[in-house]
C-alpha cells in the first residue's frame, strides 16, 4: 500500500514498503589503538521503494533500522578493574 514518506529536505514522496529477506548480515570489526575491539553492524527493519529515481533511472530506497554495537574492552580500561 502506498503512502507518503518524509525526506530530510522537508519534501514528502510516496512509496511502498517492500518485503525482504536477509541474505547476509555480518559485523565490521575495528581494532582501536587502546586494544578495544568494536563489532558493528547495521540491522534493517524496513525498506521502502520511493516513487523517485536517481539520475541513472534506478529507484530510490529508504531504509529504517539501526546499528548494533558490541565492544570487547581490555580489563585495564574498565572502571573498577584497574
């Protein structure tokens, strides 16, 4: 079912939610200079195909979701473990 979705520039564009399945959802791993290992991935909750197209003619999509972050922190950085 089509409905209107707000864009960051203040405009509204019609679009339709698209069902999806996750093919692969891996973590990016970052090793910080202090020895901390951060694992980060973005988890998508909703995908909407907008009635708008890019310069090359491909449809524009809007995604709702958020990051999942896990930190493996060395003991010497933890409060009360020094």
